[in-house]
C-alpha cells in the first residue's frame, strides 16, 4: 500500500461550490471518484460504504476523490434528483484529471451514487477503466436507460432493505460486461460485511 495523505477542498461546480475530500497516494496508477448515497436520506462523502470504496481504491494505488453532491455539507445548490448530480460527478472528474494527473479513471458509487457513477460513465468519451457499483438504485432512477454498460462490477446484498435485490439481479445479471457479486444475508449498508466488501472490490481493481 502506498503512503497516502488526505485533504479537503472546495471547487467551483456546475451548480456552485463542491466539497471534496482528496486522498493522494505516491505514484498513483489511477484516479478514482466515489459517489455517495441519496442526499435526502443522509448520504454524504463520509458514508461508511463510500469510505470503504475509497480505501479499496487507495490500497490499489489510486488517488481518490470523494465529494458531496450539491446541497450536501459545504456543497452549495439544491438536490436535483440525479440530473445535476451527474454534472457534479463529471465536474469533479475533470478537476481530478487536471490536478491529480492524466491517469486511468475509476468511477465508484453506492446506492443513489451508483446510478450517478454509471450515468457519468455513459457520458464520457471513453468508458472508465473500472466502474464499481454497490447496491445501485435501479428502481427509483432511470438505470435501465443506461444499458448496455461497459465493463462493470456490481456488489449487492441479498437482504438489501432499501434497493430490491431482485430488481438489481433481474436487470443486471446476464448483461454483457457486467459482473454481479452477491453477498448473502447482507443489508443495504453492509453492516458487519464492510471488510468483505473492501476485499471484494480491491480484488477486482487489481
């Protein structure tokens, strides 16, 4: 694992200020941007699953940017139901590429942030080297309209109480280039399973 340091910063985004937490590693091999869960349900860049994704990417040599969507923490603006949040994600990625190096891109997201990460990936000129989604919101947001995806890994608890597991399995299992990793007896927030989640993500980032 490379030595790392973390800093916070506020940048100008499409809807106003965006608050970033930046984890820099020595000699990074990639830039990872991590999207947090639903802002109106307490989602922030400090969410435990988001932090787990950051640690997995950091340990595999990426410099990582977590950020608060518009209207969360020190980010200004108002919740935009997944539309403006995709713009936020792309603005953070542009900043990261300009300030952290022109490196392969890893996009990652949890729940609402999983939809945002996938939607942002679809708008890039090149599919990200890695797209890692944890319990992506496929029912309340137009996820089906993003298909087909490029290379993607989805991690899903079979006892998720927020995102219906069968909706995720029905939509994404069997899709070309999509690997779905099931976690038995696991809820939405991966309580008691975060170490296993980190190991599963890290093994697929390698």
